[in-house]
C-alpha cells in the first residue's frame, strides 16, 4: 500500500448543519473542510516519516509539525466560531466529532514524537518549536497525572466499598452482641427468681421439720403422761 495515501486510522465523516459536508458557502463548513483535509495530511505525513531516509527526515518532521499545528489552530477557530454563531446548535455534533478526531491524532502525534525523538529534527528557528516541545511535555504530564488520579479514585472507591462492607459486618455483630447481652440479662433474672423459689422451699422444709418434731415431742409427752397417770392411780 502507498504510504502517501494511507491514513492508518479511522477518520470521521464530518457533518455540516444539514448532515453533509458544506458546499463552501458557510464559513464554518469551509473551516470544517480545511480541518478534515489537514488532519488527513497529518496522518499521511505520519505514515511517510518511517519510510524516509535521514536526509529527508528533517524536512518531513517540520512539515508534520506544521500540519499538526494547523489542525490544532483550525479546531480552536471552529470552536470559537461555533460558540458565537446564532445557529450553533446544529454544529455541536460536528464539533464533538472534530474534537474526537483531533484527540486521536494528538495521541498518535505525541507518541510518535516522543518515542522516536523526532523533536531533534525540528529547527531551533521554527516558529512553534519551543511551544510544541513544551506542549508535548505538558500533555505527557497531564496524561500521567490523569491516569494517577483515575487510579487513586478507583482505589478510593474500592476502599469505600470495603469500608461499607466492614461497617455492615460490625453493625450485624453489634446487633448480635446486644441480643446476647439481653439473653444474659434474662438468664440472670431467671436465676434470681429460681434462687428466691429455692430459698422459699428451704424455709418451708425447715418449718415442716420443726413442726413435725414438735408434734412428735407432744405425742411422747402425752404417752408418758398417760402411763404415769395409769400407774400412779393403781
């Protein structure tokens, strides 16, 4: 396949207000068409660079950087123009498609420039060289920080979920302890009542023994009195 004609990635079909590419009468449609063409040129240049020799590398890298900068500037102009347009609503979907398309382009561009160290081929006198390098570093830092924040957020979510499960378990254990304490209290009350009953039974048994002993003693006294009276009368 001819690398000059390869896009190496999906390209969106940008839509105008009526669902198709504008015919050029609308300035917003014109900018959208220029943006799409610039993005395609940038992708084609990305496909060409791995196949060029070192003598042509500098020129191709500078052209790639210019295409990328132009695409970025066009997207910013499209955003500003749509915000101020009276019929901005019909271009919102198109703007989202443009933004997604440029985001894919930006990720590939940043990865290619950093991975292959293509910045060394850019002329120090190039108008946007310093700005581009700074943006590359800043984008890399932002992406790294974003991943870190997402990871921290995910861990916090897991920790919160685990904490909720632990709190639920503790609540269940607390309820069990309360029920156990209530059972202990009820058991203590039953034991106290049982002790009272046993004490009452012990007192009743002692009274019965004393009564029985007194009856026996009285019967013995009566028998003794009868015998004594009988013999004394004789």
